C-alpha cells in the first residue's frame, strides 16, 4: 500500500511529460497502479463486509447446510471473499440441480456454476457472506475439529428438520435394498427390504443427524461409530415420503 505523498510524487513525474514506462522504471511502481492513481488518488477503504443477515429461504438453507456438512467446503479467494463448493457425483443430476437451486434460494442474485471434476462436479458460488452463513468453516478436516451449530442455525434446523436430513442423506447417505432368506413351508425364500444409511467420520455431525431423526420420529441404529442405519418399515416409509433416493 502506497501513501498519498508517494502517489502525488509519482503523478508529478507524469505531469512533467515523462512516459508511463520511464516513471515505472524509476519508482519501481507498476504501470497498472500508476494508471489507477490517475483515476483515483485516494486508496479505497477496506471495511469489514456487512452482515449478510439471515438466509433468504430457511428451508433451502437447512438443506444446503446438510449438503455442506457432508460434502461442502469454503475456500478463500486471493482478493477476498470465499467460494462455497459442494461436491456432487455425476451419477445424480437431480441432486446437482437441487444443490444449485438451494444456493440460489439462500442467496438470490449470487452466481452459481458447475466445475467438472473426475467422476463428480463442484457446484460453486462466490460471495463474501459465505463464512457468516457457514460458521463451521475452519482449518482442517471436519472430523478432526468440533462441529456445532450456532443458535440461529439450530433454530432453522428445528423448524425444517426434514430439509436438513435430506441434505445430509444427499451428501453422505444413501437408500439401498437389502435382502435376506427365510425358510417358509420347507422352502427357502428371498426377501428384499429397503433401508437408509448415513456415513460420516465426524461424531458431531453424526449427533446432529440422529438428533434430527429423533425430532421427526425416525428410529435408527448405529451399525458402528461412523454409520447410522434406518431399517424399520415405518421409519423407512417416513424417509421415503420426505427424502427418497438420490436421482
């Protein structure tokens, strides 16, 4: 950052009829900077970005929060602001479309685009307000640090638990068909039944997921420390009505 006196001395050299190249060589200041000073002498003030306020659409935010906790991240832009990136597999075009729609509903007017990766896409959006909307952002992997919702986030999840559950399932969960065999009338018969799985290495995110399931009356079990299963018929029916398989 150059002070006002330096800027004035540099422009004074130009006023003597010197070329932009010669002044740049003598002062060591780039020609782009000198050209900018001719348009505006005073440096622009650097202020803290304003509070973005609450999400424009809370149900879309609850869904997007679930996606972010599962497969999302924030990365810093060199000139300020942050990119929100949600990884989505190519196999689920409907999920990609829902993710884009959720971002647009949470922050209307914010650009959203897709970056193709090997086997997946990164649904991406740039804004200075993303860290305020996703305060769980921080250094390191999510499962290696504490993840907790702010009170205002918890209030949104409490009002829209199914959207939150759907976002988590669409990121780190799945609906599968299991099968088993039974002896009926002396003959072995094959039975198939659907179930939902959610897998995440963060104990905190697992707790957020199961707390939301408890709120909506879905029975669950833990297959192990990082896997939650929903297999009871009534609970699977609830999940089918509000979540459904990826597409």
